[in-house]
């Protein structure tokens, strides 16, 4: 018989944050559509793009590895290497937090684009 592991408190907390983020972001998006606010729509799309770029930059690109001090430039001092690694870890944590807001925004934009370009003629 297989035993089922309980999810960690961190995983449950992240899931709750993600659900709340989806409710809030989709609610705001629905209000923008309801009031047909072109300024709101443009602001939503710009905010989505800015958050996407910020997540990629803060994450250090698309890699998930944190370099060891030996992998960094030899001309850097040990303190500078440690400072760089600490900043990279902090950036990755911030990017992880931003993704919780970014995912519902990307979902809303994706659904809107699919509707506008492919499904609008069907309804």
C-alpha cells in the first residue's frame, strides 16, 4: 500500500497565494472588460510584459543554477563573489514571488488573445 505524503506548509501557502492571486487578477481583468476601459486594458498588458521581463531578469535568465564562487571571474574578490551570489539568491526569491502574480496575468492575456483571434467568430 502506498502512503500519501502530506504537502509541506510552504506548498500549501504557495497554493493559497496563487488561488488568491488568480481571483484578484481575473476579477480586475473582468472589471476592465466590463467597463470597456481601453486605458485599463493597455495598462494590464504593459504590466504583464513588465512583470515577465522583470521575472526573467531577476531570475538571471532562464537557468535555475546558482554559480559557485569558483565559476565566477577570477578577477573578483571573494567578498564580491559572495555579494553577487547573495544578490542572485535574493533575485531568484523575488522572481518566484512575482511569478505568483504573473501566472494569472499571462493566463488572462492568453485567453483573451485566443478568444479575439480564433473564437470570436464562433460566438
